[in-house]
């Protein structure tokens, strides 16, 4: 069950849902509770990160 939940949470990050939605859905109080899934997220290129930080979709 833990693996299915982790996969679901990774998918929410990939879909770029707001972090507040993911934290609420995961039922955790802090981001630390989600830190274990960070290694499973794909890295974001510097160009993509800059675009996203400027509000690009």
C-alpha cells in the first residue's frame, strides 16, 4: 500500500498540483513527510525551472 500511495503522490507532483493540495491529500503536517518521495521525481532543467518561476505553464 505504501508504494501505491507514493506513486500517486509522485503523479500529483508531476501534474504540477499546488503543494498545499498535495500536502492536504497526503495527510501530512509538514513537507518533511513528503521528503521520501523526492528521489523519485524527475529533475527539472534550469530553463524549465526559470520558465515555471516566471509563471509559465
